[in-house]
C-alpha cells in the first residue's frame, strides 16, 4: 500500500483554539509515533517603553494620551497543541505575528511619566441646565 507523504507546517501563525484561547508564534509539525502535534514557539517579548496613543487604566488610575509607560518583558515559551484543540490555523508574516503578540499578550505595565493635566474643559450648555 502506498502511503502519501505527511505534510508539515513550518511557519508563523495565529492558532485559534477552542475555549477562547490563542497561541501566536512559530509553528512546526511534530510527530510522536502516529500522533501529530503542533509546536508553537512563542518568542520573548522584551521590555520596552512607549507613549500611550489612547487613554488607559494602569496602576489604579487613568493615564492620558502622551503618558510614557513601560511594558515588562515576557519570557519565551513553547506549547504543544493537538489538532483537535485547534479550530483555525492562520499563517501570517513574522511582523504580523509580533504585532498580534504585542496587542494580545498580558504584560505588566508601569507608569514612567504622565503629561501635565489638560485644562478643565468648559461645561456644555446641556450640562449646566438642571
């Protein structure tokens, strides 16, 4: 009996899992006997400073646009997934994977500096009439 060669996945991807979970990283196919698993290698996200482009709740306060904050580092890790746990495997570029990781990975955020408070806005007419 002629067996077809097994296809292998070897690329960056966003894996959507049952249970409302996601894994983002470099995905490779792994065979253990007759069992097939997908290994997702999630790279380290280094610590970095950035400026808020929208208000955010950080450390028990709302920080305005322009506040400088630091996202703490997240170590690299790997996870083996069974095909039955995956309902979508979305191949993407390395850049798209890093952008998705940056937006979806929970990281500790520390306030470094906040801009001076803006002038208090004038009340609108509807707010002053009672």
